[in-house]
C-alpha cells in the first residue's frame, strides 16, 4: 500500500490526536478520526480527507465496528496512531484500584485492543503503528504516578510489539511528548474535584495538597504551552520516513528533555550499582553507550 494510505487515529477529538488527524489529512491521507462524542465527530467531519468514526477504546464492540468499517471501505489501512488517553494528578498512596484501572483501561488495554483488531490490515499493507507515550513514560514524577505507570507500560508494549511485528514488515514507533497545549488538564481537574475530601486521611493529606497545587500551577501556565503540532509532525515522520526512529522524544523545551534523559541515566546507574558482583565499571558503561549510539545511528542511516 502507498504511504499515503488510510490511517486510523484514536483520540482525535482534540489536542495531540486532533493535530495528528489534521496534519495527516493535509498530507493526503484518508484519516479515520476516532472520537466518542457526537459533537466531536461532527466537527471532525468538516475536515477535508477526514472520516469520523465513533470509538471508545474500552469497548470491544465499538473497536470491532471500526474494524468492520475499514473492511467495508475496501481501502485497507496503512497506519494506526494510538492517541486516546487519560491523565491523572493524584498521590499514588491515595489512589484506589478503581483509579488505576480507569487509566490502564484506556492508556494500555485500549491501545492493545485497537492494535490487535487492526493488525490484519497493517500486516497486509506492511504498514506502521505509532503509539503515543510520554516523557512521563521514561522518567516518573509525583503527583503523576498512576499516569506514569501507564506510559511506562506503553513503552514496554511498543518495544515488544516492534520486535514481534518486524518479521511482517510492520514498523512500530512510540512518541514521547512533553507538556504541550492540550485539553487533558480540564478532565483531570474535574476528576480531582470528584475525589476531593472523599478519601483523605492524615497519611496522604499533604500529598493531596501538593497534587492540587501542582495542578493549579499547570492550569495557570496552560496558555504559554506550545501548540501540539510538533508532535503531529513527528507522527507524520514516523509514518513516512524510510528510516523511522523507534522513539521520538518530542519535548517543547530543552529542560524537559534533559529531565527525561536524566531519569533514564539515573536508572542505568542504579541498576548497575545494584548489580552486585556482576556490576560493570563506569568505563564499561561508557563503552556500552558508545556501542548503542553507533548501532542506532547506523539503523537511521546517519554517518
């Protein structure tokens, strides 16, 4: 299939998903733009080259309906962008099982359900999958513990999926955006208000206060955030490049990328120092990094 073939984008109603849907449509793709609400579907229908499809990724019957729709259209599927997701701002020690399940159902299980349903089309086209992760999936922080857990899971999922699908010619990439201007903060704030005061105990009250302060500061800086089209451009590159990267850390600032890379580096050092008699030296770690750099650069066609 041509590389401007149809692409399914989940979570296309707003934010990063909407930016990706619009960018792909502008570049000649037929975009199946998935959203849950009729009002959002109606808005998406006004965009050239965009065909809205109703989809709640937590409902297998709706996922099956979208797969049937793609089959009936007879145009196959070149790409899948798994963008549907939820956020949360709350201390882990104050979160219930239901809080965690709510996030994992969308951010992890939803990704898997949609991917499995679309695999026959993608294998036939030797197409591409782009999963939307987060810088919070390679470095964690409070009060985003539950959210980071799901995005760490997306990282592992994408790594294994890429390995499994390589033999079928299907390429997988994971995008790791930082803090861009999206509508994710509004739903988080509503969910925080619903829980406020319901479960507070002395053990977690201070953490809850910090979480609400963090949320308030984040909402206050919302207008200063960058437009998410930078993430959309990375998605377009991942779908079209003859040498696509596996990871795209799309940070809006140098500081955010440095924070994420420091988190990765710290885990590397911690793992080695905790390795007991099998730990390697600092010099050997440096050599390992150099080897990985050369290997990955060669894959990307860099000199």
